[in-house]
C-alpha cells in the first residue's frame, strides 16, 4: 500500500520505518541465501517511502525506482545516500546490471498479468547472470476476503489518526479489486477526513510463478515466517517468490 499526492505526509505516521526491521532482515537473509555473498547491489522496483531500503542499505548499495514523486521525496529524506530514480517499473531500462532485484509491496499495483509479467521482465533485464529477484504476493485470489475492513489508530506529535482500509471486489471475474482508505485526522480537536481509493491486482497464486518462468526465471516459492507487518495483516504470513536468473 502507498499514498499519493498530498496524503504522502501521512506515510511516516501509518508506516514508520522502524516497523520494517524484522521484514527487512528477512529479505537480507533471503538475499544472502539465494544470491550468495557476491550480492553487493540491489535494484528496488517500487521503492515507495524507502522504509525497506532503510534496512537493506546497511549491507547493500541500493538503487530505488518509483513513479510517485511525493513518496520518492520521503525516501530520499530517509535515505539520503540512496540513489532514487523516477520511472515506471514496468518499462524502465537503466542499461545497468544488479546482483539482486526486490519487488516489494508495489507489486500490488500491477492490475493485469501482463503488467505483472512486465515488472518481472524489468527485474530480469537488470540482473547479472546468477542474480535473484525477490517478490511476494500481498493478496491473491484464493486468499481474498470480500469486504474485509481493518481499523488502526496512530498518534504522532499533535496528530491523532484513525486509519480505515476496506477491500472489495466489484467483479470476481477480473484481475483487480478495490481498496478504499479513510483517514480521520484530528489535530488539536479539529477533524479532517481524507479518502483515497485505488485498484489493486489480484491473481491466482500459480500465476505468479508462471509469470516469473515466462520471462526466464527459475522459481523457488516459500512462505514467509513473518506477518505482513507493513500492510497490517496481523498473524498472516504471505507467499514469497525467488526468481533466479541462470
């Protein structure tokens, strides 16, 4: 999940970078296990607010790609030593190679199998031989719960925030569902209500590994031992896919 435009300032409140430590360390372990000690450079496709980079930069040289300038500004502030580039991860070609590619929660914004495959191909084209791509399914067809609603409360400085997220699939036959966000923002007793809505991709789980293989990867699928902390899926782990470029 990510915020755009004037709502990007809420991101550090609802998704503080400290919340990514455990997940970031999990990605570090995967990178070393499947990529080996030779991994020095990582391309982060859809780097968002830079929270995962904040962990990964401890051991790797990171380059981040994101299409949202407000989110990229947050990432640059958090990680001034990281290179961030404003591009579409489905089509960007940097004419550079990396040891590993990470496609984190931004993959949820791929609305069709063709877009998912395009993002995987971007990763493949930017990898050295033997390099790896790590991604995961935040939501998938067999897992989706209609009208699922989550509510969370946050406090920072003089801001009290109630965050409401609702997932609803208007058409079960297509590859997207609707994600609606409501933000109740209280500052010194004054209430400001903001909303955001977006279409996110949803595919049968086997489509993920098929799309990776179609662009040339060998695929390893495993289950994360962690809850999806960044998106509030308490007590739920998620499928992780490792694509290996031979």
